[in-house]
């Protein structure tokens, strides 16, 4: 499960999950490209790493040009793109369909689907050229079964899962493997603040997710287009 010297683009690198994943991949020997919406946070993270193995970048991944710029900057510094971890995303809910003005759906599709689509489209091209690559997307259990008042979120994550399946079939002949994780609640500082009455001991730990991502980026992987469920303690 070695990612030693693998050039790894991590979107959402400054988030609660992304920071842990970035650190664990770096410790495992990867060269990491840390993507955030602003440079300050990813720069702080990069400052804890060797400059020869870390590239902090700010980008709007909802824009295709922003994703293309990330990939080009990665190629300029490291010469290749081996792994893409699509961790950037967001969550909203609480409104039934009949009361929604549609803005929640637009927001979730932009943050959760468009960012993944744009980054995957841009990053997969050099992977195809070099005949090796790994892409892992983050979806949700809501991708499999809808919940009342969370339709916009569930739709966006279901779309990520369909994208994962389609791309996996398209690029399998090039030794590029695409999978997705179906996640439950994650134990992050942001989630603790948003859900103060919940028990975070039951939530998924970022390090557990990171270790699964390491496995899904291994050389001898034989899992294609899967939605792999990870759950905290019930």
C-alpha cells in the first residue's frame, strides 16, 4: 500500500478530514498538492512539510479553469499526477422539496459534484498518458438512500457515485482506477460545533478514512468503480 513518491492532489486539504489525510499521505512518502479555497490555511499546512514535497494552492474548483490550473501547476512542479483525492465538499439540509426554492440543490451540485467532476476531468488526462492513476471520491450513505429534508445533499452525492462508476469503466484500460467512499458523520471540529448534542465517539475518525484511502491508492488494487461504505460506531 505504498504511496512513496506518488504525486497526490488533495482537494479540501485544509478541512478537518483533508488535513489529516494530507499529513498521513505525506508521512507515507507522497508528494502532496494541497488545495484549499484560500491560500493561508493550506500554506500553514505546507509549512510543516518539506517544500520539495508539498505544493499549496488556492483554487475555485467549481470552475473548470480552476481545476485545470491546479493540474498544470502540479505538472510544472512534479512532472506527473498519480493520485487525486476529491475531499472538498459541503453539507446542507433541513428543507423539504416542496418548500425549497432550489438554491440548496444548486449549491450542493456545485460544491459536491462540480468540484469532483472538474478535478477528475483535469487530473485523469495525465494519468491516462502515463498509464497509471488512482482517483478516490467522497460520497455518502445518502447516495444510496434518501432522507427526508436532505434531498439536495443526497442527489449531489448520488451523482458523485454515478460519476465514479462511469469514469471507472472509461479509464480501466489505462490502469487508472476510480472508486468512492460512502461516509457517515466524520469526527471533525466543524461537525462537533454543528452538532453539539451528538456523540462524536460514534463518528468516523479522519485517520480511519485516510488509511482506507491509502489502500485504495495501492499498486495492486483490484477494486473498480465501487462505493465503499465506512461507518462510525452505532
